[in-house]
């Protein structure tokens, strides 16, 4: 580091000298190049072919052409996108494909090779927009359709002529009411028309387009009360007397065709109501009359002045008492009067208007107990000792003229009841006595103190046992006693009052099964082992002294039945055993578990074959088996339980002549040709008889029982037709024919009709042959 610092000035001078020499050399080289190479480099003009940028005045060679680095220069020197070309080097896209300059993209190829908007086309794949409609390229939008096709309302011959996609009546329209109106295919509201088809609304009424609503009719026709010649001139659809009206009374009145309520009239024809009464239009109802005429009590000269339709003494009234009173023609209830003619009620009593009823009299005269001088002062119509009273005890008591029940008295005259007993007013009835005297069990000195009229030992009692018990003079049932004298029943048993009946004992002593020390504790009168019981088996069981049927036991002394079997109480009968032990087929370990007394293979059974089968220990006849040990019969044949007898075999296997595959399927123990047969000729004949039309030699061979013409048949026409040649068929003998006759080589019946049928137009010979049935 110290050496570097030492030589530093020398080193700096050296570097400066080298740089100066290098710059001079470079200037010399550049000058030489400009002089020597000028014509060789940078000489080719814009768009000339080149291999290197040194060759171009533009100082850039791109795509083998001299170009400036501008869009204008590129466009000037190369063919644009979609231009026709022969080589890719001619194209600004650097690719010539299909004779056109394209970029290497699908969009560019689509742009240059697909048809533009509105160009004619046959399919959508030809169009840049992707759709061909009406044989023109379009993207389907309204703007595109408007450019390429006829506008709305233009003349057309089909939908494909129109930008609206709809041609109707030779005009392009949209499927809207507005468009149809605009283009003159439909008429607007109120326009003249001859049918609804011409109208936007779909209706033509009165020669004008309208939808029939009130609002529409009002626009197009004369309004209510307008002038008209027919209903078709009116928005109301009714023309009456040259005026448009609605079918309402209000409209007729409004338009002056009839008169309103209360208007002056001469006849009902002038009035909307159809009636004219008293010179005014009215419908005759009370409400209508009240509007048009004098009200109730109004001044009048005749009935026709009044809404009440009645004028009396110069006043309008209703034909009712109330109306006459209201208007001062009659006097009201309680008003002063001299005769009934003045009164609304028609009666005058005691100088006042009254109808004579209690209610009316009570309003107008002194009430009950009021002061009076005569009966005419009283609403009761009876005056006694200066008091208004009714002619009843209650009224006289109420008003203090006689004494009431229980009041102190000396004689019956003072009492309303007319009787005085024990110094009190009473009628002598039980109810009256109870109200006035000491009740039952009350204290007394004599019978006159008591409502019971009887005093015993200082107590009011009735002369009954119940009353004496109630009042403590004797003891009641179940009360403690020492002797019968204390008791109402007259008996004392076990230290209690009782009459000795079961019902009485049950009330007073321990019930059945109750705890006891002696018989006197029990209603049953028997105490055993500390329990009250009846001397019956049922009672002993109920109270737990003996065990019931089926209860667990060790000996018969525990049991009501006196027997113990299998550890349970039972009398040994089948019915008892069935209740207490496992039933037939129930599970068991020993016979003591079973009501059948037999346990076999863990199952309760009776000693019978039927029981063994029922409980599944052996199999029944015809059941599937592998050995005789499984079967109740002790035998197994053909895989089924059977005793081997014919009867058993017939139950379990296929019968004689039945279908089979082996002898073990047959009750006959033999299977031949797929049938069960016995080893006899009779059985084989029975099971293998021939069918109808099979060839045969004997009747016995056939199932039908007959052999005719060498075939099995039952001899009927139907059978013969199935097995032999039909009528008119060719034959040699009668045995070939279903008709049984062969005549001149044809099968015929012995009838002229058959002969005519089979030999129509042919000559008849005499050769014929008929075969007998034999």
C-alpha cells in the first residue's frame, strides 16, 4: 500500500496518455470507414429488401425490409391484415394463409375469411357475427337487424324481409298492439269500425272501437243526459225519450225523465217511485212520507196533509193511543178525569185515568199500608182501619193489623194464623213449630217449650229411638255398653250395643281377616290363629290360614284341597293340574312339571300318539322323513311317514295313473312310462288308453271307449270331424269319412243337400259305400 502511494502520480499520467491515444485512433478509424464504406452500408431506402440493418437508411431491417420504427412505416412496407398475398414475407402479419395476410390467431382468420354484417349468406358459419338469418349475416341484435332488413311498417312478403322478424298483412311489425296501431293494422280506441277484428281492443260496438268498459264508452259516445237516437249513440248503452241514461232511477231523475221524491205530481207515471200521493211523488213508506208531509202532531186539514195519513181534530196523528196522548187528544195514565172517554185507557176510576191493573193502580193511588179514608184512595182497592191493605194475612201483618208467626199472643184472634199455642202465634205445623219453639234436643221443662211437643228428661225429643239416641238418652249402635238397657237396640254383645245381625256386627267389630284375641273381637264371631274368620274354606284361604290352588306347598295339610303334588296345592283333577302346571307341549325337566304327569325329551305329553305328534316328538302320517324312528307309524317309505297300508300310501303318494318319475312317488309302488300303475294288465290298460284320433284296433284301447275306422273316437259328429275327412273330401271307403259314407269317391251325408253340395253340376252314378258303426 505504501508502494502504491509512492508511484501514484506516475501511474495517473500513464493512464491519461493511454486514453488520449485510444480516442485519436478511434477517430481515425471512423473517418476511414465513412470514406471507404459509405456506399456499401446505410444505402438502401425505406421498404427495400435487406439482410441486415447496416444496409438500410432506416437503420432497421425487419422482415427482410428496411423500415423505420413507426406504425406508418410498417404499414407502408408490408401488406395489411386481410390483404391478398403470395408470400408471408409480404405481410405485416408475417403469415400469408389462404392467399390473405393473417395473424396466427383464430380471430384474425375469422375476420379475413368470414362475411361482414348484412352480406348474403346461406349458413351461420359463413358470417363473422356467427349468425345467418334471412340469408344475411347478422348478430341477431335489434341494431344489426335494422341495418340489414326493412324497418318497422315497411312493405314485406315474409318474416325474413323484416328487422322486426314479423310480416303481417304485407307490413313489417313487432308483435305488439302499439306496432299494429302504428303500422295501420289495427284501429285505435273510438275509431270507426265494422268488426272487433279491426280494433286494438278486440271489440266493435256502435260502429266504434271500444273495450266495453265505462271509461272507454265515455270517451267514444254521448255522456249521460246527452241527446241520442238509439242506444248505440250512448255511453250508457240506453237511449230513452231521446236522452242517454243509465238503467237507474237516479239517472232518470238527473236527466229529467221522471220526478224526484216530494216533487209535485198528478199521477204516479211522473214519479221515479211510481206513486203519487197527496199531490207529491212518494213510494208510500213512512220514511218517504215523513220527508214530504206534516209530521206527527203537525197542523192539518185533511189526511193528505199528514205523513201519518190521519188527520184528527186538526192534528196529524197515528191511529195509536200513544200518538193520541202525545198530540193531546186523550189524557194519559193518572191524569184527573170525570169519565173514561177522556182517558187513553178508556177507564176512569177514583177520578183518575187508569186501566184498572195492579201496575196502573200502584202508579196512581196510595200504596199498600198507606193511609186512607175509603177504598178509592188505595191502589189495593181495600181500606181497613185507615190503612190500604190487600185482603191477605201477609198484607194485614205487614201493615200491623194482626200479629205474625211466633209473636207472643193470648188468643188466636190476635194472630194472622188464627191460632195461639204455647203463648205464640203458630199454625201448628212442624215447620211453624220449629221456627217458634226449642228444637230437637233443646232444654225444656214441659212439652210447650218444644217444637217436638214432647219433653223427656229435660230434653225436647220426638217419640222415636233415633231422636232419643241423638239427644243422648240412650246409646247408639256400636257404643260401649255393659247391658242391653243402655242400648237403643236393647242388646249388648262383646261390650258394644248391637242388634246381633251381620250388618250390625260388621259395623262394630273387626272385619274378616282382622286381628283378634277372642271371638268377641270379630264380626265373624270366630277367632282362629289370631285372625277373624268365617268357618269356611274360602275364608281360611282368604285370611292365609290355608293355601289356595296352585300355591307352593310341602304337604297336603297346608292346602285347602288337602293334597300337595309336584310342590303345589291341587286336588289332582285334570282341570286343577292344567291350572297349576305346564300344559301339553310345555317345557319340562320331570313329570312333576307337567299337567300331563309325563315329561318326554323335555316336553310335557300325554301317553298317546296324537300328543307325541302334536308336540313334535314324532312325525305324522305323510310327513317327510329319513327313517322310521322319526315317524309315529314306525315306518318311513319314499321319504314319507306311512304304515305301508294301501290307504296310507294313497294319502301320501301319487294315485294310480298319476304322473311320476320314480316308484317312490307312487302309491302303487311302481312307475312305468311316467305314470303310477299297479303291476296288472288292468291297471296298465286304465292308465295308458289312447287319445281321440289315435290309431287303434279294439274299443278297449281307447279312452273314449270306441275304435271306429282304426281311430279312437266317441262316435259323435264333432269327434268324427276331428279324426276323419270332411264332407266332400276325396275317399276310397266310408272309414275315411267323417260322414261315414263314401259315394263316387267323395265323403257325403245321406241327404240330397249333401249330394247337391258335393256334386253340383256333375252326373250322379250309383256307386256308393256306407260303413256301419260296428
